[in-house]
């Protein structure tokens, strides 16, 4: 059997004071016809990435609504995750060599996991390329397809390496639907009969996002030798070339010429499905050198959700200098805490950072530094942007909206009525414009 991930129960009613009666009543109305439906979410890791963050809140809320939801993770050795990391990079536009041995490795572990899959479900949602072959390979081995299967792609496929997309595409043919964060992310030749569009979301009641007492924030910062009385910049991300921690350090050094007391915190999780993480962590540490005002922190040094919360809460400005980005949940996390964000103008970030309203978009270390300096020198502007950012997230990027989108999709897949892909796309677009 695949590994089941335990989750902490949650109650939808607890979100009513945050999003209002109308939003909660709508979710309950949509869920009522689906009560008792069995739902499975499959992905590669239980921690260290945005998918795991979402599922840790999403699964218990589905159960609270009366659906029977499970979360399972696939099995794989280092060789498999090295291949899937290369796939991820290639699908995001980086050139990677794609060899017959790599293809064989991907097929081998997808067959293995297809054999381990147990039970029948009304809806199965498979996240990203790692387990995408399980459905078709299971059918080839005599396992009948049961329920509706959805492939959820969190990657921007705009510049996908053609060889990799041509490899992955046939494995998607048996799926009933695919979901992308943005319409522009989806290839025109996606082979599924239905395609839906909606972005991810954050849980405002998770330990990462609840309001912390000031003395708790200060105690956590002091534990990591970060001075709470000096200005802090922060980026919370995996150590990954697409997150550009090296460019963040370059931008910080430009800021430090003008504001010598500035500190930089780079915090990230080392996930087991990201073998590239360690090498990029080491590159980041080398770029930081002996600057004692650069703090590089990971989950292996005790940085968990509460610590990330404290870091984002204490930062004067949060940075997300991504070069490619599917969505970037950490942006919504920072905005929810009332912090302005200076971020790369890529992927789903412009949905969250409304340039000049909730933060600034920047395309280079120099531009990033210029925007950071403006916010540090004009705290009233920073506070105004932070407040606008929190309301923007409340309206568009909380887990309650994500629940609505999924319930509409499940209904549409069940009876061919209800929400269509165009409806969900319109919903996402309305969030873009507000």
C-alpha cells in the first residue's frame, strides 16, 4: 500500500469569522450532494512544498464537509526523485538531457506505485509529473479505472522542453480532467476532455499563518541570532535555482550599502523529493560568505511553520525573487501578515503582487534593491501596501475559495452540469482583477 499521510482535523465553521457567512454557506451548499464521496489526493511528499502545505488543510476540511478524503504519497528512491526533479526543471523551461534510462526510471516507479495503490475512489487527484503515469500504467496491468481522475499541474508549462512534454502527454490521456493555475500555463494539446483553471490557496488558521504574539516573534528570532530591533528582509523558499537565492543576496548587498543595519533571512525546507536542494543550499552559503547578517535557515535547524510565521511577521519587506514560479504560496502568506512583497514578475506572482498596490514586481537584483529601499524609507507606504495585500488574499487566495473550486469541479465531472471550466476560469480571473 501507498503511505497515508495523517492530518489534524479542522472545522469549516472556524473560518466563518475570516471569510464571512456567505462564503461558508456556499461551500456547505456545494458539498451537500457530494457527502460520502471518496476522494484521494496523490503527491510525492508530505512536507517541504506548496502541495503538502495545501493538502494538510484541504483534506481535513473535505472530511469535515462529509466527504471521505485521503492523502497518500508515492514511494521512490533517490534515482526516481533525481529524474522527477529534472522533469520539473525541463517542464519549466530549463534544458535538461532526457535519456532512455531516465524514462525507464520514471516508468518503473510509476508502475510500482500503481501496483501499491489500494481501494476505489470517486475522485482521484494526482499532483504534478511524479505520479502522473500511475493511472495509465495501472490500466495496462489490468487495473480497471474507477471514479474520475484529475491531473493537477502546479507547473508553468509555457516554455516546457518539447521532448519532455511529448514524453509526459500520452500518460495524461486517460484522465478525465486537468487543472492548471492559469490558462496560459496549459498546452493547447492537453489530452484530457476537461480543463479547469484555478490557483492554489493558503490556510489562514495554520500555524504558519495565525497571528503570533510579539514576544513569541522576538523569542524565535533571538533563537536564530536575528536581531528583532534591526530591519529584516526575508525570503522563504526552497533552495532552488528558480527561486534565485543568489540574486536575493546580490539585491540585499545593494540595499546594505544604503542601510548598513539591514539583515537578510533565507529560510527553506529540504524536501526528500528535491535532491538538487542541497547543492543549491551550498551555493547559497558560499555566496553569503562570512556576512553574519545573512541567516540561512532550514527545517533541519528547527525552522518549522511557526518559525516561518515569525520570520515573515518580523520582516519589513518580504522578497520572492523567483525566475519561474507556478504560483508562490509564500507570497500570499506574507501578504496575509500585512507585509509588502517585492517579487519576480513571473508565473502566478502578479496575481498576488499587484504592482504598486500590494508590493512591487522586479526583474533584476538592482530593481529589487531599489524597490526594497523605497519601502524601507517610506514605512507608511509599506504599511498601506501590506494592508491592501491582506485584503487581496482574503478575497482571492484562502483555502475556502480553493474548496469551492474543487467542489464545483467534482460536481461538473459527476453529472456534466454545474461549474464548467469556463466558470472556474472566470472565477480565477475575477480574483485577478480585484
